[in-house]
C-alpha cells in the first residue's frame, strides 16, 4: 500500500529555483513534509514565504559540491523529521562552450562536482534511511545523459556518469525495496542556461532559447511526481527529447549531424 504524502518526507537538492523549487511547492501542496537545500540563503527564505504551513518545509543552506554539506543536510533532515522517503538529486549546473575554447578545465571539474558528485554524496548519506523506508532515489538527468551535446561536453559527461551510477545502484538494490530512477526533462523553462558556464568559467548570464516556448518547471514537477509515485524506471519528457533518444539509438551517425545543426543554429552558438 502506498504511504500517504502526509506521512512522507521528500528531499530535494537545489530546491530554491527552477525545477527543484517547482517540485518543492508541488509536494508541499500535496501534504508532504519537504526538505530542500540550496546555496542561496535569500532564495531559500523566499521559498519559505511562499508556503502556508512552514512547519512542513525545511530549508538548509548547503552546497552539494561539498561532501560535508551533504552529510550535514541529511543529518539535519533526520533530526527534524526522523525519516526520509524520497531523495530527488536535482541540483545542477550547465555549460556552453566548446572544449577547445576552454581556458582551463575548471568548468568541467565544477560540473562534475555538482552534477555527479553532489548526487553521489547525498545518496551515500541518505541510503541507510531510504533502506529503512524502502524509499525512492531520483536523479534529475537530461537528454544530454543519452546523447552527447556539442558545447556541453562537461554537462553531458556529468549526466552520462550520473545515469551510469544510478543504473548500477538500481541493480545493486534490486531486492532491497529501494527504487532507483532518473528523469530527463528536456528543455525546461528555468535559470540553468543563465547560470551556465562559458569558456572562461563564468556564468553566461543569458539564454539562447525562447524560454516562453519551453515546458514550464511546474509541469515537469507534476509529471515527475507521478513517475516517482508509479516507480517508473525512467522518464524522458518532451517529444523532441524522446525523438532524440530514439534516433541516437537507431541512427547514431545521423544523430551526429542533426544535433550539430540544431545547436549551430542557436543564437550566439559557439559552433562555427
């Protein structure tokens, strides 16, 4: 029997903006206790002010790139609520630069630290409690975890690594009662492109896409919650995302050309 949401503790990393914030507000509206972490204290405070019942929303300022912060975050949740039912590793960072143009490797190192190691750290510390609750581990991945994207070498590498880790972990935990899955939202209206790192390792501060035409973060949150409740294996969102995964699997050479042309047409594309 499914545990009612008012008896569940949902943990979301990077929960103060974008998809993470939408997930936090959605689960809170369903009656769950929600714990989120983020680096921006003001954004976390603003999130607290958006909910009616602040006792069911626990925020912790933490950087998932730091192992000790992840440990402190999970321990604080257990001290507050005594259990953990769903861990959504959502915190993420992107990039937009050709590998040959990077001034040094810091952007890729930073992406791996946040997108991959941030999830590994949190899962490591949360796993004993998830085993107790027979809970769910969720990685917020990307189409870039199935298909390498030009100008996003570090981002794609981090998402490939995340999905490989989660698939291995899912197999290890196959008979434990803990479910492991990942979500690939596709292009979503969020701030991830504004904060994407350029060839200098600086935030680009703008988006090459028309954000108004992308799937809203709130819609991603609803579909993600449904997939978690049904313990789906994976969820790939948007028609473009599903088509990209399918073409790359069946016609990889064709996919190379299609993906190149798609990203070359972006405003300000680093592809020549």
